[in-house]
């Protein structure tokens, strides 16, 4: 397919040209002869399924990788970057999909890492000046965040804001945003969109990568679509709609985006009564039946993840009782939860889910060594076979189970976590934001997998920030607000408006 030529105005010069970019990693051809042009004062969206080559292309631009073939021009001047510092000096700043923060440092220290303001004496740092500059930067872009807070104490959404502020600190002419809203609340995302539009008016060239196609339609001037490492389409965003973009991304029409719910709801499997924890949830009571998918809705900070962490033994309970299949559980750690048949797919696969530098097979079998008979010695061949079998079941794209987890795309990394709990054969599964940062094709696979697990008689708690997918997949909806359960609704008997009212509006007493 020959990419269409996007229309531009004469006043918009080419800030970036990438011509005939190719890149191979061993047997995998990640990019094939890709050409894109990004003009100053525009938002250029880059879309495609996980593994299509989007992040690889931008990492070449940022100097992380070097292309096998091809050329880069910045404002008309040929450039080649041996390392990221050279790209940064050339005016290129990138916000990566996977957060890259020093968790033991403060927000301000992360923002100014490597460029700390000097103190009154040689070789000293002015922390007061650094805090003031960080506060001023956050205020300029309307982000409500404490510069003195430790990153390790921040929620995922706040960590994403720190990454954005790090990029905005540099006076870049080209800004790459790789899934910048994946961890933001709706309010924070709208604020970010205002920032993007302001930067566009100031003449920045912005490359915007997102799986949230409604954002692409709303923000972008141009859209380039990658599929299997090649550019397959480029067109003005005003001429596109979501079905067209999806068609170019996957090479086919996506029908039945949400599967038909055919599972038979059975007896109560999990019962939670009066659950409270040190993390701030209070007096939570609900139940989940076999064959049932129960969604959890609420704004960022409402306590959704904290409920999951309390059930799984991550956060210490201060009250309440958890019963599984009629058995009262005394869960004091994740090991207790796993042994009881409870699984948790965490919301942040990098920080709390995967060991990215270990083989995929190890990531899958790590919590399952006892139940698959590896004592007293590990058997690598058997481990790879078991990981390969469960990986094939959910179509993980890897060179082999021995490949390191970091080499996989974001969507396939998410599948590693799912494979882990499929191997464990857990009865009650908690999925916390399982579709965050994965493409529309991978989302349909996740929804189908959830549906199949429910049909097998599993009970599922499904936490999501996206109301459309909660309404598309869940049988019931639990609504959280400020650490309390404020709604327990049958999905077919409620509306998104009612859910948002419960989640956001404090009732007067």
C-alpha cells in the first residue's frame, strides 16, 4: 500500500524527516524502509498494534538505537545520534511509555537529574532553587504535584506527570510522547491535552503515540500508521475516523470488539466482608460468583487498586474477612494469596509485575515453582516447555520463551503476566488495568480471554479506568469513592452517567 501524502501549509517547515529507516534485531525485522515527516507546529500521531515498530522508530530518533539503514534530518540538517545525549542536544525530548524514574529521589530531583542548579559553593546543589523551579514548572503546566515528594510514594498517574515535566524542562523543538495518558485520570489527561495544544501553538513538532484512538482524532493534525514494521498509511487526521484507523492498523475490520457474555454465573466463590486496610480503604463488602466478571470503577485515588492489594496480601488489613469457596482465609502476604488460589495482575507491569531482565519463561513460572514440581532443582527444558505451551495459548509474540521480557512489546509483556496466572490455574483472578498501553487488537484478545476464563468457572475482578470497557465486559460494577464502596450495580441496569455521578459526587448528609 502506498501511503497517502498529507497536506500541509507552506508556513509549516519540516522539523523532522526520517527516510528509509530499517532496523533488525536478530531474526526480527522491526522496521522496514519507514519514512515520516513531522512539521513544526503540528501534532503527528504514530499508531499501530503492539510490535508494529512505533517505539523502535522513536528510540532511533532519540539515539537509543542506531538504524541499520536510513537518514534523519532535524530542521533540514542531517543528523546521526550515537547516544541519547546527542539527540537531546539536537532538541529532541522523549517521554517513554515505560517510566524511567529514580524512585528513591524526589519529584524535583528527578526533573532536574543531571542539570541540578548550583549552590553557593563549588560542587554543591541548591535544593531550594531546584524545588522552586520544579514548583514553577508544574504550576506553568497546571500539574498538581509536590516537588518534595518521593517518587516511590507516588501513584502511577503522578509518576507519569513527573516524566512529562522532565521532558518539558528541556527546551526541545521536537517532543515525542509515547502513551503519555496511559496512567492519567480523565481530568489529568484533559489538562495534558491543553499543554499539547499550547506547545503546538508555540511551534513545537510533537510526535504522539497512543492506543486511545479517540485522543488521536481529537489532537492530531496528521496520522501515520505502522504495521509489521512498515508505514502503511499517512493522512490528515480530519479525513480519518476510528474504524478507518483500526482497519489500517490490523489489516482487517474488527467485529465483536467485546465478546458476547455466555458464561453461566454459579455459586459465590469470593466473599469480602468489612474489608479495611492501612492503605485507606474502609468497610468494603462484596462478593463475586463463579463465571462472573465484576468491574471496579472509580476515579484515580478512589481505592480501586488498594482493594486488590488488600485481598492479595500486599497491603496490611486492619479489619474484615475474606472467604474463598466457603473457606475463611488468613492472607498475610502474596504467597498466602497464591497458595489459596488468588491471582493479581498488577496495574504497572514494569514496577510491580515483571522482572524485565529475566527470561520470559522465568517470569511465567516464578510464582509457580512449587505447583509444577521443580523442587529441589530447576529443570530449564521443562520450564521452557511449560512456558511455551501457555504462551502459545494466548499467542505471545517472542523469539522463544528464553528471550528476556524487556525485548517484548508492551502488549506481549502484559500477556506474560496473564500467562503466569494461567499456569497457576488460580480460581479467583484480579485484573488491574489489564489493557493499559496495549493496542485495539490486543485488547480484543484480552477481553476474549477474560470471557473464556469466566466460562471455565473462574471468578474475575476487573479494575479499569475506561468506562466503555467496563460496560462492555463486566456483569456487575462496583463503584469506589474515597476509599469506600458507594455502588454495586448490574451493568445492564445502569448507565455511565450514573457510575460517574457515584464516583465523583459526594452526597450531602
